């Protein structure tokens, strides 16, 4: 009996210890920044490096590719986790072929930037990127917000607060809590989490047309989450599921071309009204 009580005590203490570690280290677990500064020399010749200043005083690195026309479309690109903007430079070519410009924004704590990532911080960074494009002279209607995986959280929040031209969500999750529950089933993640990015709750309030793109074989963010985000989004909206793609290869499956067609269709509808 005593042995059983000791064993139960050890298990309980271990559980509390692990839960405490998850609570204290959760942002280190959630955010996986590559902190090395990216080299703009590896991007397209037309790309220039710039600094975006946040309201809380951080100077963030960004890469800017101008659109083909002064009055053209521009993408505010909010990238996914575990990398920096240099790892997304291969996407600039397809955007350029559409005639679109791109502001490839680097988050706080990523790519040599100061600060530490958090939900509030990344949303501030996204707002700063949008403000930088407005300062360049782009109207909200010309700005397309592209959120990739982790970046879909700030992208949805931006589209709730601003009537941008469209919000394009690549591999969106419903919330960080939903992902955490699937990975840490034994722990009360709803009590432990600081950062939630609750896109499923927020998506119904977006002021822009929504395109949801997801890989049917995604093993990181289940395709069911993308379907749920799409179902909760207001019209106009479109869902594109790439049957043979996973989490990291949607561009190779044609995501940028699908996005280009979606925006072109929106423009035709708006012109006809």
C-alpha cells in the first residue's frame, strides 16, 4: 500500500513538473525562429531591403518587391514558423509573374530582428507591415494579406480590423489551443496557454474575401482545420484543397496561381457591380 502511494505521489509530482515546464517554456515550444539574418542577395534582383518600425519601437527587417504597375496589387506576406523570410524568397518569382508586389515582413525575434515572438507581438508586427504599405501609397483595396500557417493567425486579425482587398490563408489552423490539445492530451492546455490565435472564433468577423488553401496530406495542421476555418468564414470565400500536397508544398501544387485567379475573379465581380 505504501509503495502504491509513493508511486502515485511520484506520478503526480512528475505530472505537475511537466505541466509547469510546458507553462514556462510554451513560447519556446510554439515559436521556432531562425534568428540568423537572411541575405537579400539571394532574392530577385528587384527586391530591396527595408526597415518597418513597429508602434512599440522595434525596427523589423522586410524585403519589398514592387508591383509591375504603380497601381498594382501588393501582398503583405506573413510567413510560417521555423524559418525566416529568406526561406520564402522562392515564392517571389510566382508573385512577380502575376504582376503583384510583395512586402515580405520579418517578425520580431526572427531573422536577426530584436524582440521575442508572442501573439500580441506578431499582430503588432503585421499591423506595422500594413501601415508601411499604406505609407507607400497603397489603398487597402490593393493590399492582399497572405498568411502562411503560423502567419494565418495575424492575417485573420488584420482582416477583422481592416477592409483589405482579400485575405489568403495557406494551411490555417483553428486555434493554437486545438493543436496543443491534439499533442498534449493529458494536460489542461486551455489553462496553460498564453497565445491562442483563435482564428476560428475571429474569422466570422473578417471584412475581406477569404481564400482557404490546404493540403489534403498535411501532417502538421490537419486539413479538417482548414475546412472548419472556411466553413466559419463569411462570403465571399473559396476553398482549395490540394489532394497530393502536405504542409510545405502548396506553392509547388499551384497555390499562388490559385490565389491569382481568386483575386482576378473578385476584381471582375467588383467591376461588374
